[in-house]
C-alpha cells in the first residue's frame, strides 16, 4: 500500500493538524511501503539551517517512520521550496523533483505539486521562475535568518492578499495544460495538490481515458490518496479531538 498526501501546511499554530499527521505516521503510514508528500508540507521554510524546535520534532517523526521501513518521498511546494538536502538526510526522506513519474500499481503516474499548472496566473508563474532559479536560491540561502524570516512573511502576506483579488479560475489549474503535460510524460494518471480542491477528474486524452486526482489541503480534515489492490482512492478523515483531561466533578 502506498500513501500520498500534500498541503498539510504544518505550523506550530495548528496543533490539530500536527496531531493528525503524527497519528497518520504512527498508524496507517507504518503499514505503507511508501509515503509521498507532494509539497507545502510546511507552511513556511526559510532554510535547513533555521529549523525551529517544532520543525525539528516533525523531522524526527519522519525519521522514525523511515527507520520503521516506510520509504518517504518529499516534493517541494510553493511554501517549502527551500527544503534542502540536510533536512531530507536528517528526516530520512528522498527529495522528489517536480514533476516526477513514478510506478504505482504497475502504472506510470505523474506527480506534481500543482502550482506549475496554474499558468493563467502569469504574475505567479514569473515569480516562481525567479524564486526557483539556482542563483536566487543561492542568494536566499545566504541571507541572514532574520532577513529570510522577513522575506517569507512578506511573500505570504502578498500571496494571501493577491489570491483574494484574483479570479477563482486563475488560481486553479489551466484545463488545457493538464492533457498536454500528461501526454508529454506518457501517463494516464496525474496526482497533485496545491489548489485545495480535492477531486477526481475524469478526462480523455486522445482515445484514452485518463484521470487527474487532486489531493485536499489539511485544514478542517485530512486528505490522502491510498493506492492498493483496490486501485487509487482519495479519502478524507476527521481530525481526532485532543484528549481532554478528566476533571473531577466539583
Ligand atoms: Mn501550494
């Protein structure tokens, strides 16, 4: 069995999401051969050299899962594209390029974060190209941590206020882009996240049936794709409420 998740946006401010993730990796993910994390695993990442105690604890949890025998593959999202080799080594996971084709259930499957499919948002695509440029990354990595914190905050605020103003269809994938990319990689299944619009879209590529599986973000509930002999299943699960301390009756 294989599990795929994305867009957890892990952050100290959301202990409910963190707990749900820790539950997943202590439970269902232990039985998985592999866990794929398709980006925006962390809400923010300014560098492997600037891990907070919270991020360190997540790193350790991944390490324990990987030590237990589950392979972990991690893809960058637009929030955590600064995750580097040091983190992956410590967490025991393999960095997966975006896009990547992997064999799941004997079928080639295209995995992406999904932001590169939102081509109608030209401003964003330009910004993405700039930020992922090796030279930019080099400069960013060598900025003082305080400057990186400030930059990350600025980027997040800008992205939030711009997303609010942009038309709804601009922040979704470009429909024509999907079959094109799938054809280019010779796949009939694409799995991605980013848009926070979980669904299984059936499509037609030439005379072949194809599908685009969109993972949901973890906010009100968690989302995962499970791949096993039953096929590809997209499912949501509720967060288990925090165990309450039993108070003695007064
Ligand atoms: Mn994203």
